[in-house]
């Protein structure tokens, strides 16, 4: 059995432009949610989001001109992927044909598409940019990054809404396990804070209308919807013996991956979290681990009334009596919901708990919900020894993906 370890991390998100600044903000409980500035949201029911502020770093692009031709989600994803690649320290030229990529997105280039539609309407077809298609098709982040950095192994993109990043990481691990690659760079990117996307989510009443920085309240009695975030997070996965042979630093072992479908509703989760339960159960079984081996669950925890209740029920069903002894936290309470990039950011956040001995809090906990009665690490970070964690991502369409990571002991 080929074992999979994590050897590189990279991110840019509302809390920081790299892993170090992101972890510092998470540990301090810094809130990344604020008023929308990317467009005029004054007439929208929702006026808050988790935006990436002050980001203009195009140094990851070898062809900086190309950055001006790509969508923002691709720019953010390229930055995070380059950070992860640099962090892993591998000489790409030596492993190029055995190094692949799965970099996905949940929504993709909505801002670019709508901008070019306005140009078409106002000025005609000849004024639409010839780079519209490369800037908007979901696979182009993965494709273009491989072109710039010479990754010649398996290359694809996964789109499963808010489960995209976890599916990307889990399937990348499967590629390594079956021997098609030795390294894979995987994760998600999103930049959907745009007029049309906001209008769609607002009109389906999925987002919070609290409109202050405490709007993202996972598991709190007063939660009323999710808060959209943007950014990217990427990890490098590597076959264990390959990593050991080159002396790579190892953040943890990706021990299990579970996936399922609710087969229930386009946008609503199963009320009892049935699909999420099966994904968690599968991930633990593939890891050959017992529920009692896990100390932490990084929850999907979106701050929606039905979603958080259903996930709580699924965790209790999966972990049984042990559910009352584990910590459950939501990164979305701090950064907002990064949609297709959420899972990979949350994987990094939980990995830091293993390495730092600190579990970041679920902030904005004001009133306990009797239907959400687990230990959500409310409001304040906690010192704790974490040897293994489980990370959930669930997406519209009933997509569920769960990762299990444990401490690597050589």
C-alpha cells in the first residue's frame, strides 16, 4: 500500500496571504468578515463577505502579462499553488512526469463572464476578449499552472460546489495510491464575490442578512446563513517513500478519504446528515482508524440552520459516545465560506493544530443551540494535543467529501 503524506502548503484568503499569517489570525480568532467592497452591495440583502484585501502579488507568474488575462480565482489559485510548490522544496525537473495537479473551483470565473457579457451587449462581439474562454473554463487553473511549472503528470479539475477542494485532494491521493504519480498538487480556488453570484445566493436565501462582522455563526442559535469568502488553498501530496528519500518535511499523513451523495435535494442538505455520515464512516474505514482515534473535526460548519444541525447529527452518529469528547470547529466562522476552496483551507487550519498544539476557535458563539450540542471550541483558541483529525466538505447537489489526516511518526 502506497502511503500519502502532505509535504507543501500554500494559501491566500481573507485572513492572510500565506500560511504563517493565516495561522496567526486563526489562533488569535481574528475575524476576516466585513462590508463588501468589490462592488456596490447597498441594494443587496447581504452586504458582508470575507474578502482578500491588499493582494497584488503576481510574482508567482513567470509570464506576468498572462495574469492580466485570467480571472481573479485563477490568480489567487496560482499564488497558493506556487507557495505550496515552493514549500515542498522538490526539484520539479527531476520529477516532472510523475508530478500532477488537481486544482478545482466551485463557481469559477463568474466576474469575468459577466464583465464580458456587458462588453458584448454594449460594444458588440468583436470587443469580447479572445482570452474569455481560457479565463473562464474551470480546468484552466490546473492546466496553466502545470504549463508554467512543468508538471507533466495527471492533470484535471474537479467541480463539486463546496466539496471541490476535498474531492480534489482525495482524488489526487487516489492517483498516487494507484501508482500514476508520486506527487500531486491539489486544492481549490474561488473569487465569486460578484454582483450576479451574490444576487443568486441572496435570492435563494442561502446567505446571512445580519450584515455585521458576526454574521458567520456556525452552530450558534442565531445563525441565519453562510457568509461568502474568497481565496485559494493548495497542498502538495507525496508518496511516503518518495518524500523520505528526498528528506522532505512532512506535515501529516492523509490516511483516509470518503465520499458520498445525499441523493436528496439540489441545495438543501439531508436533514439528518445521512450522506455526510457515510462519507465520514468511509474515510475512517479507509484509514483503518476507530472513531476514538480522532480528537478534532474541522466541520463543514457553514452557519446555515439546516446544515449545521444535520452535520452535528452526522458527527454524533459516526462517533457515537466519543462525539462528546472530540473538538469540533469551523474555519468558516473566521474566513467566511470559500466555496470551492473551503476544504483545502480548512485542511491547512486543522494541520496546524497537529503542529502547533492549538485548536483555533469557532468565533461568534453567543447562544447555544440545543440541536448543536457538541464542543465547538467557542470563541477562544484551545491548547490541545491533536494526533488525528477529520475534515468535512459538503456541496450543493448533495456532494460529500471527508478527509482523515493523522500525525506522521517516522
